[in-house]
């Protein structure tokens, strides 16, 4: 790879892009969808009783109800109670043996069975690989994305001159290049932020393992403790359940501006049990502060994520900055649009390279068909899995079906490229989205407006895409 | 206050668009106004303010780009027949070269970045930084350093020249480790 700096940068950009583009596209697409994963969870299970709040007494009752539900099973090591909020106005109690929704009085009203939403989250966070390796791979892909940004800027000498040029009604190759460059340039701060925070989260286990070996005799908890707090030593001797209600009341009295989001009970029903309340702080990037309590609800104090060491605040901010859940629906919508932009940049990048090959007579029909399957077949499969989840129940192995079907479709595209024309795949996807939204809307027409809003938005977007596509090809 | 700062950011992006390709002073004023508004938000609401200001700015810029696309004239100009930036390997030698590049850019650069990040935290620890700060610094620095190394390597002409970036990082890491 010789030539000018720009040519070398373009070569490096293309090489990294071709290596990672398919996986990067899957992560970008699933990440875009799960910005509002709580809303998808409601959409997936729209007929669950909802509640705007859970009183401290109801939270206490929810804990007891979950332990009654688990009777006869090994004691749970942790118990989590998610408190309702605007995105998910449902209480959820989770133990080692499963998760259940609870109503306003803390009584169990149904199983948390959002396996399709969890499938999307798993695709984004670890590509359904064994968790540790998958998270590391996704973190490494975040680094590759950051390197793509750097080489992309170096390969783009006319970055300022072309800043607002989008020739989308010219030759498709010119339009593709403009989409790739313009969206890439203007979403650069967003892409760098999500790429590096994603890499921070994904590769964290490697760094902490190294630090643990160097400074703590291999004990990871000792490395995490200065940031996320210490875990008291367990004591398995039996004890009465902890007083969560008192702990929640203490948070409301001592930190009235904080909004509790989670209650975590460690080793419930043992002498070593203790309680943590995670509470959001308005107008902060941190996901929340963790307040620690003893079993009787006695105040032990905050961990320091809100106003402790800078490192603690930075670590606690990385998650919200990555997932876009720090300023309500407007920022979530912006993250979805920027995420779609990243999908466009990823898709057009490889398409540009494939088209250049074809125009130079280097072939590539099979590769182009495979790429079309990745770009349009993946969302189509995601829609198909929503149907499968609805028809066959939440215990269907969605990840296995997804990867098998995607591999089969790519193999079929390589064998018979003419079966997978771009336009047909796009049209089928739009039709599938319209059908799904319409059926959901009709079946669950009595569901809350914010659930049905998803159907209306999907419907509108699919119809608009179909109309624009037909107008362009006319 | 927040609304005013966000409005200023919208005005700033509009000025950048107005000055684009024409009056550079207007675009410069737009950039200056945007930075001032971001600083206002950061001063008032810290990282949260900076984040929502940046999101607003990106959204506004994308709106202008999409508008430019929507109003762009339809032409039949053909794109030039450029050569693809890289070619698929066709011989064993090419494939071996790609594997070598992969090894240099992925596992070797990863380890070099990890070592340098670890050494930097050791220096910070020696200088009195706390456990939380040094731990998070290590985790943040590693991907940043790896991305820089990756970009640096991938803009070199050939695998031989790709050795220098991770080697330099590893040497610097060793020097810092010894100094700590």
C-alpha cells in the first residue's frame, strides 16, 4: 500500500471497513433499536398491568412475592426490583430463578418474557457469543469503529468544502459516496462517543483482569470496589428479610432530588444481606448513585458515583452516554436517528467498494448479493423473529434461529445472487414492517397510547420508505 | 438558560451553513458561537450539558444536510470509474500479507495499547492518583490508544512499517513503567 497520505488513509479505511462492516452493521442496527428497549419491551408484552409508581410498602411486598414464587428452589444470591418509570411503567422483580412483573401493590401479575427485546440486546452487547468473549469482541469492534473515523477523516481532504453537499439525486455511486461522507462527518462526535464508551465497557474486563493481577492477587472485586463500592462478606446464616421500605424512605428524605430506579438485595434472607438503592440524579450523565443500607434499612451512605472521585463519575457516565438515556425521549429519538445514520454509513461504505469493483470489471455479483442480505435481510429477520416470538412463545431460541437463518440466506445469496435483488429485499422489508405494525395495532388496540405510537411510527416510516423508493425508481 | 444555549447552538449551525462555500467570516462566527454555547452548557450542567448541546448541534447539522439532499438538482452525471481502494487477495502471498497485517493491527497493537495504558496508570498511581481514577484511566486509555495505533498502522505503506507504532507504544510503556 504505497501512494499519497490520502490514498494510504483510504486504503486503511477500506481495509478496516471490509473486515468489520458486517458485524458493525449488526451492532449499529441492534443498538439503534435498543435505544428504546424499554418501549420495545412494552410493545412485546402490551397486555401487562401497568403502574406509574411503587410505594416503599409495595416494593417490600414485591420482594416477598418473588421469594414465595421461588419457594423450593435454591436461595437466590441477589434480588432486583426495578421501579416503574415513564419508559417502562411496570415494576419488575428479578431473582436467580426468573423475573416477574408486579402491580401497584407489589403482587406478581405476570412473567417478564420479553425474549425478542432481550435477543436484540444480546445481539448488540455480545453478538450472542459466550458473554465474556462476545463483549470483548464488541469492544474491539468499537475500537475499529473509532479507527475508521480517524482514517475516514484523513482520507477526506475536502471535508470542509463538501460539508453540506448531498447529491442524492445524481448517479447512485455519487449519491452513495455523499451519504457516506456527509453523515459520517456530521455524526462524528456521536460515533466517537458511542464507539469509545462501547469499547470502554466491552474491553473493561481485560483491563481490570490486568490490574487485579498486578495489585490485588487476581481479585477482580478489589479492583471494582473503589469505583462501584465494596461488597460486605456474605454470611449464609438465616435471618428475617431486609427492610427495603425504610431504605427507600431514607433516600427520599436524605436525597429528595434523586429518583430511585432499582433496589438490589444481596443475599436476601441471610445474616450477610444488605440493600442498595440506585437513584437517578436529574441533569447528570451518570446512570445514578448507589446508596447502601444494612438489613434494617439503616443508612450506610452513597458509593460516590455522583460526587466521588472523577474516575467514579466518568465510569458511571459512560453507560448513559453510550445508550442515550440521559435526557428523555428527545435525546433517545436523536440517538435513534444518529444510529440509523451509522447504519447508512456502514452500509454505503461497503456498497461503494463493491460498486467500484463491478465498474472496473472485477466481478462481485455474489459479494453484492451477500451484502444485500446483510443490509436488508437482517432487519427482515428481526421482524420475522418478532412474529416467531408472538406465535411460538418466549422460550423459542431466537438467537439460534437468527444466526442459522442469516448464514443460510448469505450462503443462498452466494450461490444464487439473482434471487436476492436489493429492491425486492427492501420492498419485502417495508411490507413486513407494515403488516407487523398493522396486526399489532389491531390486536392490541386497547393498549396504552405510547405502545401503539410505536406501531404508528413504524407504519409511517415503512410507508414513507416504500413511497420514496417507488418515486425514485419511477 | 438551557433553552437559550440550545437555541444559540441552532443559530450557530445555521450560521455555519450560511457561511459555507461563501462568506467564511459568517461560518467562523457560527463555529465560535457554537463553542461558546457548549461552554455555557458545560459550565452550568457539566458533562450532561455538553452532551445535550452536542446532540442538538449534530441534529441541526444533519437537518441542513438532508435539506441540501432534498433540494439538490437531479443530474445524470456519471460517477468516475475509480479503482477500489483495496483488492481481494488472489494469491497465497497476498493472503499471508493480510494475515500479517491483521496480527500486527489486532493482537499486537492491542497488547501494546494495554501495556502503555497500564504504564500510564502506574505513573499516575505513583504521583498520588486514587484507585478509582487510575482504574478508570486504564480502561478509558486502552481503547483510545488502540484506535490511534490502528489508524496509524493502517495508514503506513506495508506491514514492515506497521511494526513501528506498536513497538513505539510498547517502548514508551516500558519507559513509563520503569519511571514509576
